[in-house]
C-alpha cells in the first residue's frame, strides 16, 4: 500500500512538472511582451504599458503608459483620459473591454513623447513592454513590429523593416530633428504605438510612432530610442537609494 501511494505521488509530481514545462513551452513572447502591454487611448491614439510597480509598504500600484505627446497636446494634466484594453475570444471576436482612467503625468519638452499614469492603484499588470537601451545595435533592414489601434478600431499588428535615420518635419509637436524611418503600416489612431524589434531573446521598444504620409505605407517616422531614454530618465519616478521610497517629479 505504501509503495502504491509512493508511486502515485511520484506520478502526480511528474505530471505537475510536465505541466509546468508545457506552460513554459507554450509561452509566446510576442503576446506577453508586445500584445499584452498594448492599450488604446480612447478612440484617438495608442500606447504601451512600460511600468507597473507595487509599493511594498503601501501596496499601491503605479502604472505608466508611454505614448506620443501630440496625442495629449490639448489635454490638461487634470483631464481624464480613458485607457482601454480590449478583450477577444478564441475566434478573434471582440467580447468586451476593460476601462481604466488615467491622467497626463508628463510631456517631453522637446520630443513627441508623453507619459500617462493610471488612477487605478490596485491593478498590477504582469506584462509590460521593455524599453531598449540607447546603445542597442540596430541595422538597416532589420525586422520591426508595431501594435496600434488605427481609427480607434481593434488591435492591429503590422510588421516592416527598419530604415535609416532621417530628418522629420512636425512643426511645434517635436523639436527632435531626426527620426527613424520604418515601413510598418500606420493610420490615424496609430500615433503613440511602440515599435519593437526582437533582440537578445526578447522584444524591445526602439521607437514611438509620430506620423507619416497616409498615401505611402512605407513613409513613417518614429521617435528614436535615444530620445525615449533621455525623456524616461527624467520623467519616471525614481527610488531613493537611502530610504527606498519612490520620488516623483
């Protein structure tokens, strides 16, 4: 009897380990690292969750969304911006959405970049987008991926190739003089989308959609990674090393 129970327990343990291995093998980095962090800003822009952190002392969660500044250019800091995470079934039908409320946390003084912060202090988002480091090696023609919500419609995934750095003309929206050219399709509503590339085993944000020519799908501009990191280094709250408390702007 004891031998039977031992074998039964060992068998259950083996099945448990196999189950864990199956879950890991079925993990899709494209879904976890690109699709899941993507959000729709009302019906007018797109964004990506780049940070969701729970304070160990208070239990409060701080969640930040990276988008384009021109998406919130006419929005006051006190105004509410609706953040939508659409839900789909196994047949790709939209079955609902989760709505969160946010406010403008900051705008870059020179780049077409902005941060939103959710009012929700309870929901922790496990999947967030990773922003690449500025020294990432990028090559002309490498694959890039884009998630957005063109025309305020459902999540749209497009792919393309990275081009060279070129001058862009965007009036007062951005003082940045150079942008990535890349070929993923954009449409109104795609502004603020994160452009990813797969490097070192994961998808990383390397650009934020600013604009392009609607009649030319291959003529699109993205704020480069150096500008993104420069802005986030000053905009995101930092922890005080002595007290371990979060310091805001």
